[in-house]
């Protein structure tokens, strides 16, 4: 489940028009959500509340061998977050759970300077009994730029301060990072190759996006560099409207190459696969992940009623005002005495193509709308890796006013074997045994 304070941060981004998917940090978010989801450890309870219109607080208590807890607080001068944030009783499960990320093409995302207000968000969290403090400040400088400062202070370890300067113009997103940890300096960039609409308004151009990103890091104190590059392609099926995402990553310093394929096979199921390969050591790994959503009875009845209604085909006939999404050449004939005849001939010639384009666009929009309005009650997630020889199972759902996550990780490797020695370990049987188990409860008002 998404942490309540993380929901407040995402609501702040939505309200201020910041696109978190147009960042190199989240370029592989879909495959990470389906393959590397977190399993709760022990018992964790979280109670959250919106104290005032601008303040939010969370109290968390966990029991994993020892009792730990934290108290978090957020203040923001951004108004209107209540439109994007709701209580745990009213929250839709698909909004509270990490799953397939619907990537919005940059030209469809709104980047407007009109009515922009410089807003800020302050977040603080105190952990006990470790007496660790965590703080974050987000400052929106203009519609394309924001400054983020994160700090971690502890009595047992060295305090760390990290600064992020992010600039997102839609077509490009750049990040400059500086951290006091080893004097780390970093730079990230994500470039979108499909930055404008097609004149034909086709689904292939409008609803697909091709992005190429890279990151470069350098530790000033230890003089160690790091870098990686990733290619991401997102599109939709023209017939069903179902989305899919492909990524290809390469780390030239360590010779690591990985590719992922994620697709929604239906409105209630998603599958993802990942292949890792190292050019230097010839080691490889294959991972699989999936999630299956269960809908409520009321939602199923509504879908049956909607599917029983016949779909009305779009009209290509010329109407007053010449709508530009169906007629292409009306602006070329303005003021001509033969414009009516030539316009009718062009419409008859291109009517089948325009009808097909409109149908593909309707399929995609209807599919995305059905996902947003679906009444999902629970979801099962499964993930496995051939090299790690493990199986992760997670169940997430709603019970009355509570959001619940319960999961376990099964493995047949010895529990005391280091991660880098899994390949060398030999087991005499193929039985899986639990390595981790936990339950998490969330309640927010």
C-alpha cells in the first residue's frame, strides 16, 4: 500500500501540475511495482488524519522483534488537495496500491503558467526509540521547476542532506542532485521523442511515447563514478485499448543489461517479465510478476448493463462549424466557391480512415475510464525469480474502513546465506519455506 504521507505528496504534485512519470527516477516504475513490491515485516499499524485544511499527521506502530514507531507531520500552503485525497473508507483500491503506471504523453499533460502560484510542502518524521529525524521540503518555483531538500539526522550515524533541482518542460526533464554523503553529485535527464500531436490525431502517435533517459553520478570524496541509460516505450492496443510498456536499460561500467515487458491483459490482470544479463560475468536472471484484481458485485452489474448498450458509430457527415477532429481540409477551402464540393469529396475519400482513428481513440479512452471507475475490492500479487529461487505473494484489499496488506516471501535457500552467495548455495530439496511474513493496516480520516 502507498503510505499516507506519500499520497499527500502525490496529491500536491497533481494539484500543482507536476508529472512524476516524466522523470528518470520513475522510468521503470511499472516493472518495479510488479516485480519488486515490498512485503510487510511483522505487524504494522498506521493511523492518519487531516488535522486542518493544510496539515496532515500520521502515527505508525510496528512490531518486528522489537516495538518501533514514528510520528510524521506535513504542512502545505497548497489549497484544493481534498480533491485528490480522501479517507481510507472512500479511497479506491487502485489509487491506494502500486500497480501498472498509466503514462500520459507529454503533449497531453498540462504545463500552464496561467494562474500558477508558488507553493511549498514541509514534511517531518521522527522515529523512536532510535531518535532518528527525517525532513523534506518541496518548493515549486515555477510551472517547470521545483526544488526538493531531504535531510536524515541520527545520533548513531552521520547526518545526510540531499538537494534536488528539477526542471520539467514536458519534452525534457532534468535533475541536478547534490548530497553530503561522500560528496555525491548527480545529473539525470529524460527526453521524450513524441512531444507534439499528430495532424491526423492517430492513436499510435497521440497515445504512445518513446523516452530515452540517462543518469551520471560522481562521488567527490571517493572519486567513484556511476552511470546508466534506459529506453522506455509505452503504447496501447488499438483494438482493445490495453496498455503495454517496454524498457531497455544498460549500465556500461558494470556491463549490466536488463529488459522488461509489462502489459495489462485485461482490466483485472497485469503481467510483467524482466531479463537481466551481465556482459562481463555472463550471468543472467529471469523474473516474472503478475497481479490479479477482484471487482465488487455492484461494479460487475454496471459493466454488464453498459456492455448491453449498442455502441453508436461516430458520424463523419459534415456538420456546421466543421469540427477539426473529423474533417482535415476545411481550412484550406475557406472563401472558395467550390469549397463545398471539394470538401464533400475529401470527406468521402477519408471517411473510413477517420472512422478507424476515432474508433481506436474511443477504445483507449473507454478502457482507461473503466479502470479509473472500477470498484476493485482486493488484489493478489505474485513475483518470482529463477536466480533467487523465491516466491513473493502479497494480498491487498479493503475491510470496512481499513486498507490491509498481507504477504509472505518463500525461498528454498538457507536463510543465513548472504545475497551474493545464493548461486553458490546448494539445497537438498526443493521445498519453499517462509523467509518473511507481515501484515499492515492503514486507517485515515
